[in-house]
């Protein structure tokens, strides 16, 4: 009897330690079923596991394992079999895409998926695994699978029905996630046993014990006399309503509370209260996922959670920190691997991508939301972990308006009875997402009608009033006047809209005592150090004058007596106010909002939002402490902003997974990753020049990277050096989105990355 193998073993050329194809198929089927059982798709996932590598039973593939040839497609045979026999459109796409990514799923494309068509013209230039690849030989592969002891269920008599909605796409991605995670894990164990993840597998959330640790922490904070009594009372009231909400059964929630009121811990209290209740009923919450828009907030949240749970005796793996990273774009990653076994750089990516097997996951909005709309195996791998989880989304006002409806459709499906996830959207400036409910509603979800945790009767915003807004919007303010304002104060924060403006303003004030500059022209490692210095200066009552961009808003824990803010969107102005008299140590702080003489904004949408804020001011003033003000702002804004991007909506209707993935971007794709010579960044730059870059290098270099827009002219400054990506065992190829900054183009003392390369002209930018 012929023996068929699924994977080789490093260093074993004769096959004594190779993995049997039967073992691989059954292992993946078992794991995929376990992954999909929480949302009722265990049977389909098991079927996918058994059939996903049907093509590996081909003689050409077995020869490939022995080093005889390459460039084989081993996934399309299984996909075509599922389409023809089981008439399951979603499962067809899942098997077809488990190496190359989910492909378009419209009726015509599915109908065109045929083995004879792939023989004539394969989109990736590959061959099938049995020669000649006719129907009779394709049946041989199935016969070999069955002879290997792998059983298959009977085929139902149904029609092939392609999906039509965002809910259908999420259903396919969740099944896809179940398969690819199972496949990755079994393949890694078979081929790379030394690289196995050492974290505990399937560690559960001990919500009762974690809740006790949090309640102990809250009790200590409530006795902290360094915090004014009125603030402690407000926070205690917020915590109580979150406890009460944790006893309710709704799955869609908002938490609207002022900055400085303790939302971070309040959301966690809600989640652990609910999880502890569910644990007692035998229906445990699988994990808590905390989603934050910026790394600066993520850093401080991770520190806070790890101290909390570490002190209570939980292990270091109880909290998983997962940053989003921009990867590389090469022909390989655009179109999929050239060969299912030789997925370079896929092997390294498997070690790099987390599958979120932890009780508490802290991640970014980019990582969660783009993964929920992705088509690549690595990005989708973790999605099945979201079923029966609690997702805490902070600072939700940062969601781009054009992505509002597609995002809410996906989250509404995730919170449906099928997946059972709980979604909380928290902010001090709550968008009126409920007004989009009818646009969100479709087959598979019930629209968007969340319940608010904090009732208006608590009057949180009125009790938290701590800032006196001063509006300087009747005439433009010269930059020289803004400079004078900053010089007059000993502790002040000035926030502007453009990195260029922040850099120019900081340079003009360079001689002032305690001057600090903060923008995303500083790499994350540099920003962390500057923030630490600022907090120390504020605590010690030293002079500190900070010129910054929006990177200090939305959750960054700074407390200045005075904050100056260039006109921006209303939610940004309110977030700036949150850095003023944050802990209410003064009777009242001052927020001074001014109209700069050079009125420029990062994007057209940002400009429109700023102009709406200006119009609201001119029509009767602005009350930053009234939630109704922000509801009116968003209702007005959405009259002029498309909340359901037309191209994206059409791609969903066509079930075009690659196009949805391309269009759903929280961060513009026309940006470059620039590695700067700051601290360890120098060593990593030297390493890249000597050896090229790898996925592991991209992970290590994150703290020393800044993002800049690709120049419209296409001509890059001479101080940016291109770099090659070095795949394992493959030829180097240009990494289109990665560049190395030369010495002199980064000021590690104050200004960070200098777009002019360090020349004397501060106006040069791109």
C-alpha cells in the first residue's frame, strides 16, 4: 500500500520522521472542529480539515516532498470537490484560500472554479498535483484519502448559494479562521517542533478570581487621598453602574463617561462581572479583548493590567499584548504564496502572528478591525477566538466615518446569537452610531441599538466639569501670538493639527525652559521617554512646555493646568480638554481654542469636521460637558460624510474578499515605514543593510519606526534608503514600504524625524 505524506521533517531526507497525510488531515479536522464548535460550525470545519489538502495525495506533490519539482497547487482539488459535491460556497472559499487567501465569492467566479480551467490557465502559474489532471485522476485522490481511513459525510441535495452580505463574509472568515489556525498549529508541530509556542494552550479565563483582584484594586483607589473626593465619588458611581450592567444580558453597549473618570477600569469591571456571572452558569466567556486606537494608550493599559493581575498571582501570559504592524508588500504577499509548502515568508509570519489564545488580549483598532475584514490566512487566523468573548473598544470616536456602517455590520453579526460576543464602545465623545441602525440592519444582524451603561441621571459630565473653555475663533491667531502664550506659562500643552506645524512651533520655542515636542515624527520608543519626562516634570511642578499633535489626545494620561488647542473636530477639542485639570486638582483649568493663521488639516474629512465645529460655535456656542453636543455634531457631520464607502459596499455585495481587504483601511495605505537611528534603531538599520530584513526584524524594529506619507511626486528624499526583504531560502526582493533613515535625519534630543533630512529649512515637508 502506498504511503502518502503531508509534511517533511527538517534534516530527514529519507522520511522516517515525515508526517503522514492521514495524520495531518485528521489532526487539522479535529482542531478545526474544536475551533468552530463555539459558533455551531464544528461539522463544516471538520469537513474542511479533512479535505483542505486533498491535492497532497497527488503523485506530483509526493515527488515534491522528495525534492522533485515545485510550483504545485494542492488546495484547488479539495475546493472543487466541495463545490461540486457539497454545494457549499463558503467551505469552497475556505479550502481554496487556506494558503493564498480568500478569493472572490460571487456566483460567476465560483462557477468558473473548475480543474480543467486551472489546467489551461492557473492564476498563479502553478500546476495541479496529479498528472494528467483530468477528472478521472482527480477522483483517484479522493479514493486515496478514503483508503487512508478518512470518512466523509453524505452529500446534501442543495443548490450552491453564494453570500450577499457583510454577515455572510464574517461567517466565511470565522470558518476560514478555524481551518487556518488548525492547519498552522499542526504544520508547525510537524515541521518546526523547536518553535512551538510555549504559552499554555487553551488557558481559560478565571473571571471570579480576576474580578476579586480588580475589586481589591478599586477599593484601594477609592481610599487614595491624593485624588480629590469629588473625583473618587464620581468614579465610584461609574463603577457601580458598570457592575449593574454586568448583570444584564444585552450584547451591545455604550459607555459614555468624561475623561479622567476611570473608563479603562470601569470597562474591565463590566467585563469581569459579566464573565464571572456566566462562569457560574456554565457558559463561560472565553476571553476579554481590549481594543485601543493608539500605541501610546495601549502601552499604559498593558502596564496597568499586568500590574493588576500580576499582583494577584496570575501568570505573565494572562495578558497578551498584540500590536498591529504594517507588513511588507511584494508580489508574493499580494497574490499569495507561489507554492503551498514553500510559503516564504509565510513560515516566519506564522511565528509572528498571534492566534489570541489568552484570557485577556490587548490590541489596536487596526489589528482587530482590519483583521475582521481581511482575506489573508495570517490576519484571519485569530478570528474564531472572538466567539463568546467580550470586546471592549475604547476611544471609538477615532473610527473613520467612511467605515462606520461596514464596521457596525460586522460587529453586529459578531454580537448575534450565533457568535455571542459582547461589544462595548466607550468614549467621552460618543458618536451617534445608533442613528445608522437601519443602514446597518441586514440578514444576519438586527441593526445597531446599543444600551448605555451610564444613565443621564448620574450627571457625570456636569460633576466632572473642571475646564473653562476660552474660544479664540472670531479671528485667526498668528503663530507668533501662540508662541507668546506658551512662553507666558510655566506648565502648558499646545496641540496643533499638523506635524509640520508642531515641528515649526517647537523649533521657534527651542530656547524655552522645559520645552518638549511630541508628534508621530518621534518613534514610539522616543515618545515613551518624552511622556515619562513630561509626567515627572508635572509631578515635580517643574517648568514644562509641550508642543504636540493629536497623539497626546484620546486616553494619554497627562494633566496640565492650561491647554491650547488649534481648531479641530469637536471630539478632538474635547479630548484636548481631557488633558487639562484631568484629576481636578485645581478649581478650574483653561482650554484655549484658537483659529490658526495657517488653517491646514491632515485630511479633507478632518477639515470638514473642524468646520462643522466652527459652525456650531458660531450658531450659539459649544458646551463640551454636554453629551448632546456631540450627538448633534455627529448627526451634522454624517450629513456630509459618507458613512458607508460606496466601493467597499459594492465589494461586499460581490463577496470580493481581496477587494474588501484592500479597501478597509483605518490607516492610509500610501504611507511608508521609516526606521530611524534612535537607540537600538541604529543596530537594526546596520543589520538591514548587511542582511536584508525579515518578519522577525519588522517585529523588533517597531519601536524605532515612524510612518510618513509617500510623496505625491513619487520621488523620495535622498535621506531615505530602500531595503530588501530576505525570505527564508529565497532571493531578496525590494520591500516597497520599508526605508532606512540616514544619520542626521533624526534628532534624538527633541524633534525626532526631520522631513527635510536635517537641513536648515524647516518648511520642507512631504
